[in-house]
C-alpha cells in the first residue's frame, strides 16, 4: 500500500528560478501516473522532490498520509530509475542489482532470491554474470529497472527511462513496463516529454507547462476534454488544428466565421457556454474530425487547397491550405485528392473545441 499526495509543492532554486509552482495531485495505491510536458517545464524537479533528492521550497508531500518533506531520501522507501542507467561499470549485472541490498545489510540468501526473481521478471537470468558494457542499451535499462525492483519499494519513480533507446526498443520496453506495473502491482510515477508514452502507459496523466499543472485526467478524458489550448495541442498526433474565428449571433443562430468559411452552430447544450459577446474565439479540430465533403450538400463545407499528402499506408495525413490557415486532416488511404487542387471538406461539429482567444481556456 502506497499512496502519494502532492500538495501545493513549489520549488525555487538558488538564484530564484521557480521550477515548480504550487503543484497538486494525488497518486492512488497501485496507480501508474505519468507527468508529461515539454523539456524544462519542471518534471524532473517535481520527481526529485518526491524522491527526496531536492528540497521542497513550499507545500507538502505525503506518503500514506504521513508528511515526509524532511525525511531523507534513503528513508522514503522510494526507488528511482533514470534516463542514463547509472550502472556501476566494474560490477556484474548480479552485483549491480544486489548493490543497494548489500549496503543495507540484507542476508546473502535473501539478496540471491530477490535478484534472481527480478532477473526472471526482466529476462536477464542469462546475463547475470556480464558487465554492463557487454549489454545492449535495452538490457542496461532493464538492469536499472532490476535494481529498483529488488528493493521492493513503496513507490517507483521513472525519469524519462526510455529516452536513450532507439525507436523500436522504446516501443518494446514501453510494453514491458506496462506488464511490469501489472505484475508488481506497485505505485509508479513516470516522467516523459513524449505524449505517446503518456497516453499509452498512464492510468492518469498530469500535464505540466512552465512549472504549472494544466490538467490531471485519464488519457481518454484528456484527449476528449482538454481544459485549455496547450493541453489540446500537446496531446494527440498529428496535433489538433487551431483556427481563429469570429463568433456572431444572427437570428438566434451562432455563426463562426473566418475569411474562407462560415459555420453554423446549433444552439444545443454543447455550445450553451459560447457567449456571442466574446467575438474572437479559437476553434480546435483534430485531424481525424475533418472529412471530405465533395458532392455532399453541406452548408458548413468549405474549400481548401491540398498542399501535401503523406501516405501512411492505412491512412493519409493531408496538409490543407484554407485561406491563410494550414490544416492537417487524417483521411482514408484511398482518399481521391490531388496536390494543388481545391476540394471540399467539412468539420465534424460535434467534435469541435472552442477556446477563449485571450485566456486560451476551453469554452465548453
Ligand atoms: N539545480 C538547478 N538550479 C537552478 N535551476 C535549475 C536546476 N535544475 C533545473 N533547473 C531549472 O528548472 C527548470 C525545470 O527543470 P527540470 O525540472 O529539469 O525540467 P524537465 O525535467 O521538465 O526538463 C528549468 O528551467 C531548469 O533550467
Ligand atoms: Mg527532466
């Protein structure tokens, strides 16, 4: 049982850099929580405060309900895995994994049991006598995981552990980590800048920007109901399209206008928060929510020039130019489009997002 509460945690480094600003979220027992955000947004700082490697400037950190702000790292029962494996080069795989138990004076038969068990889980049994330099990057990262597992910590922390692996190994190790989490039934906090890792691995995602938490939600909720333009643009690939529009109300109908199109929105529940006095708003539409409208009598359809077609095999990513707006659409592989020609497209109105152009917060 291990539950972590982060309450208004703030980190101000010597020199005045405020790397984390009053961050709050909870990690439930056995939960896999991913902190995601661009480089430099304060993810490592937050993780290092949880680990006890960095002091807390303000706020509270609770593990199983107990405040641990001042508890030394070694007494927190937390294991951390880093991007650069940090293995001892002169020690064998076995001794690397046994190291933390040895310095804690565990009996050697207990150490043997734990190391062999971890090696079996990680498929490292046949490499136990090798030195790190005789291993691949993926195997080294597994040894680093093994070192954490043998300690049977309350909480596992991971700081971009897959960043040094090539694309194929990264995907493979990602799947192994998901299985490992299920097998160990442990509480895990995982840091990455990669939204795909966040979406595929997390029970719950914490999106961070400039040291501030933007949204905390399960992957699908984050995708469907982003709270602001940053989250909307950060989660999902290809990214959501944003178009600046003017909002007006004519004959009790809401109209969205740009130079090249006019969308008529039915006044239903979804749009009830759209205040026509706002005038300037940002429309967000995901590439998969754009369809070809040729031949369909659709008054919300618009013309756009096909600029680039990226063939993916099972689908195409199409760059469209609509007025001065570059838009990406995700269409069937056999979409009959020609580069340089204009075609008609339409947005799935039920899937449109709307953001305040000043605050960038969602209007839905
Ligand atoms: N020891 C430090 N002293 C001063 N500033 C730091 C220190 N470590 C990190 N920072 C700054 O804090 C911010 C967040 O860094 P970091 O937590 O490493 O971000 P991330 O892990 O998301 O890339 C950055 O602006 C970084 O330059
Ligand atoms: Mg970092």
